[in-house]
């Protein structure tokens, strides 16, 4: 078993050594995904920060939505599940 693992690692190293430079970043990214216990966390950590300014119109819509929820006008979770056939 150990000999087989050593052989497979040697083959992987040989492939990496023969890889064209322009493809190395792709392989590195693939290896990161394969070794990452939480792929979603890796993706989120690489996502760009949404630093777009909130316009006055958007701020008003957010305030309106929050007020609607405060009045109890939200849609119950079970209803959404039924609507999408998930219940």
C-alpha cells in the first residue's frame, strides 16, 4: 500500500513538473478544492467584496421591506416550501 501511494505521488509530481506554466494556476485551484474540507467556505473567501454603495432608492426599499416584516406581512416558510413543491 505504501509503495503504491509513493508511486502515485511520484507520478503526480512528474505531471506537475511537466505542466506548462500557463496551466499551473488551474491545477493549483483544483487541488485546493479537492483538499478543502469546506468548498463553500473556500469559494466565499475568494468572492469579491460587494462594496457597491446603497442608493437612496435601495435604502427606501430595504426600509419598506423591514417595515412590512415588522407588521407580520412576511410569507411563512412552510408556504414558500409548498410553493416550490418542497413540502
